[in-house]
């Protein structure tokens, strides 16, 4: 079983639509990171959230860390084909160990 | 600054063989972590090396081992390969400064291992 559950697993939407990806756990993390991975590449860090309740915005992407530091969400506004990829959340525990979610495969159709 | 490099990029082996994968971290980075990525299990942590010492370990059998050299380069070894070891093996490096909560991991492109 995964320590971090991501949903949905797959998402296929039209360009211009909004979407939200969820990352949930019963464990508390000292920080949570979101990555995007494209085929044939390693994951690339998008954001790190540290404080419970923290909200960070990166252009059309909004990241939120739950108050209890157990869950997080990624919201994309007006998705574009360039947003297509595998989105991964990763929680870091107090022993500096990372646990990755199973990933959300996003396909944005033009 | 050059990114994390991994060699080889692709590898085909047969069951029972052993394999060694190499990772060169970003210059100045002291921590190197290894991950296994499969469609079924996702990204799973193998181990982390810092200053030539294994600092963290995931839940993988002893067939999986690694080491780090004084220049921070790292190698990962898998002995007695099984079909289930087919995966993308990713290496990530980080500065590992004090205050590691926001320490950023930079991933390499991975080595695609196929076991026949």
C-alpha cells in the first residue's frame, strides 16, 4: 500500500479546463513536494510546501498543504497541452525519507 | 551547471545476472538518493548516501546495494536479477545543507533496466 494516495490516477481534459489533483495520507510530513515528470525524463520539482495551511502559486498552478500536514492539492487553471505529464507528490518525514504518491497522469488535449 | 547524469541510459540483462548503475550528482551536492520507478508500484525509495555513508534505506532486499565515492558519485548494484527488477532507476542529488526541510532533490533522467 502507498503511504501517499493520489487521485485521480488519470485525467484527460480539454485545453482551457481547470483541474485539481489530490494527495492524501494518514501520516504527517515535515514538508511536501510536487513534481512533474515527462516521458524519458526524471521528475522535476515544481514546489515545496512546509507550513500547514500554506498556499503557493506558480503562474496557473496553485498548491495547498493541509492544516495537519497530511494532505495536499494541486490546482491548475486553464490547462494547456504543455501541462501534460505525470504529476507526483512526495512527502518528507522527520528522518529525511521521501515517500512518493502513485502519480496522476494528465493529458491536456488541444 | 551540469545536471545529474546517469549511465547507462538503457540496459538489458537476463535473470540471474548482476548490474551496476552509475550516478554523477550536480557539482557540490553531497547527498545522492536512488529510487525505483515501476508502473505498478510507482516511485519507491531505495537508499540515500551522504558523505560516503548510507544514511537512509528503503524496504528492498539485500540484492540491492549501493555506495558513494569521495567525489559524491554513486553506484547502485543489483545482484541475481529477477524479472520484477525491470524498472526505471532514478538517482537524485541534493546539497543536503542544514535545514534540510526545503532541500531540493534534482533527478537524473534514469536508467531503464529490462530483465529478460
